[in-house]
C-alpha cells in the first residue's frame, strides 16, 4: 500500500486523514521502536472537539460509542502516517489494538464498542488491518472522553513504496 | 520446547489446551509482528461459558478470581499455539502479561489475582514463562467477566523444534 | 548514554536510582524481548512505602498524583537498569508509557497526572525519553496506589557503551 492508495480507500469510505492533535507534554503521537510503531492513546477528537463525552450507556449510547471508537482509530491512522513520514510502503500490518471504554459499572459490551475500531481498520486496510485486541471498561478517561484507542503497528525500518 | 512437551506438561498439571474462541469481529486471537506474538485479551471462558462473572470480592471471591485468571491465561496459550501453527520450537519466552481485574472500588489485591496468571505460565513453561506484568483494577469488563488477561510472547519468525 | 552519565543526570535533578522492588510472584521487574524491554507496572514506592494512596482528587490531589507518577517512573528506570545489567549503551529510546490513574469517577485529568511520568523521562533522558503514551482512569489499583506506570523501552541486544 502507498499513501495515495490509503487516501483513495479512505475517500471511498467517506473519510479523510485527520490532522494529528499535538501532544501537550513530552510525549509524541507515535514512536517507532523494535520494528513496531506505538501510537499514543487516541481520543475521539474531531476538529479539536470530542465527539462523545461520558460513560456508556448513561451518557453515550452504544452506537455513538462505536462511532467514537471509529473516530479515535482514524486519528490513530493519522499518527501512524506521521510516524512513517507518509511512507505506507513501510506499513506491514496492525498488530495490537487496545480499547478503553468509559463505562457505567453495569455495562458489559465493551467488545461491541471496540468493533468500531476493529471494523474501521479492516475496512481501510483490509487483511493487514486485522489485529489482536484488548477491550476493557474504565470508570473515567482524559477529558471525559467516551473511549480511548491505542494501536501498535508493524513497519519496516526503511521505506519502499 | 515442542508441542508434545507442552501437552505433556499441561497433562501433568491436569490441564489440556483449550479450543480457541473465535472472535466475533475483525480481530484475531493472536497476531505475530516484530518478532512478538500479541495475544488478544482473554476471558475466563471454559466450554463457551465464563467461569466467573462480576467484581471481586463482592461477586467473585479472591480465590475464584485467581482461578479465572489462570483459565484466561490457559486460553491465551491456546491462542499462542494457533499463531505459531503449533510449532513451539519458535517459542522463546513470555515477555508481558496484562491483567485487568473486575474490581469493587475498595479492592486492592489485583496483584494476588494476577498471580493466577503468572503462576500458570511458570508452571507450564518454566523459566521462559517469567514475564513483565501489569495488574490493574477496572470497574467492568466485556460480558461482565471477572478478569481479562493479555499476553505478549517472543517468538522466532521461522520454525525449528 | 552510559550509566555514569545517567547517574550524573539524576543527581543534577536531585534524584537517585532506587533499588528495584522484588516481585512477590513468578514475574520480573523487566523482560527483554523482540529488541524491547518490557517493564512491569510500577507503583509509587519509596523505601518500601507508597507515596500516595487512593483516588485522585478525593484522596490524592492532582499535584501529589503527578509526583507519584514521577516516582513510579523513576522506579521503572531502575527496572530498565536491572534488565540492561547497567549497560545504558544498549538503551536506544523509550517507546511506550502506560499510566493508570486511580480516579474518582468525575476526574478527567489523567493526562495531567501522566505528565509527571512524561516529564521525568524527558528530564532524565532527553530526546530519547520521548514516547507514545496512554493515560487512563481506573477505579482501583494494587495496594490502593494512586498510580501505576508501565514502560516499554527499545534496547540493543548486545552492549557497547
């Protein structure tokens, strides 16, 4: 895959690669190490605003939480793009996705929320988008976000589109 | 170690390698990347049923939560087996275990629950079963599971028993 | 960087490398695998005592939680030192930091707590201390700790100071 192919596929899905939110401390959107790209926990930010705030389901219904997971994952792809300097020829596959779901104590469908992340990765990247996944509930998240999504991606050290 | 040795050791412990639960979305039980096997978060499923549901200690006493961590970890070994195509000659060592414990707010012995995971890995795999570990409490988990266990294992890309 | 340089830098910051707390089960402070060092979740222990216990902000104000994140991270560097046998010539960079913050349900500034970890890594290690990061809230942690910090560091397999 090269970047034009990625952008074309996103376009087919009615999506575009977002700008990467600038970290406000001494961390980075993504870091390459050991042949892997580690992406910082992504929030469902769109144009600088959270698309969903609070726990599911009391403040955020399931379907909207899935959309938030999808959005956070799209932001994660933008962080991967930055770490790879746009050279998607280096991209090999997604290896791990961590999904933290802001949850009411009785909510037990974090796996369904996480499908918003998993399905987006498969829709955009195809087979190399398949991944190992951990989905868990938490009682709160930064800025009150409905969801936080972390990615680990396998990538070659040097390019070749 | 080869697979017959693994199965023999499990048998000595009164255990067998379970079937791998099929993911219900675009993720996999385990993915190989960067010389590591990333295993999806495992629940304490046995024959398709959770062995322990709800927070510790109000719904699940400590000892039963430890057993659930043990069971989830056994399921994780089955996922490793699948990712390695049964070629345990490729297995090098366990590197990381993440244990999420469904916890009442005042419960602070997640490390004791996690010992169910750590001890199983050491009992089955010996020294290469030792690992780095993070054990944390969460207010809820998928399907209400008492525990969720994630593994990262080091493995050679190509085989050789 | 070599170990004398590390110790000198810590000294400039008024810090010293702590002793590594011995795990009480079949896990290790840190494990090397796949060119990475995985460090176990670190608590804010100082001379065997937790520096901060309970959720932020009801039991632990923000600033003290940041200090706890800083302390847990310093303990993590001691675990890295142990895994590298003190050979910091093998150290390449920090790649991932996970920060679990013991949080009241309405607390949404886990990212500010996590800055205690991020800033320490940058202060001690400079540019190679920059990392990808996930900061989440949880309802409880082992021993009631205010924070737990996990590290993944990139390191060469064989030395050379």
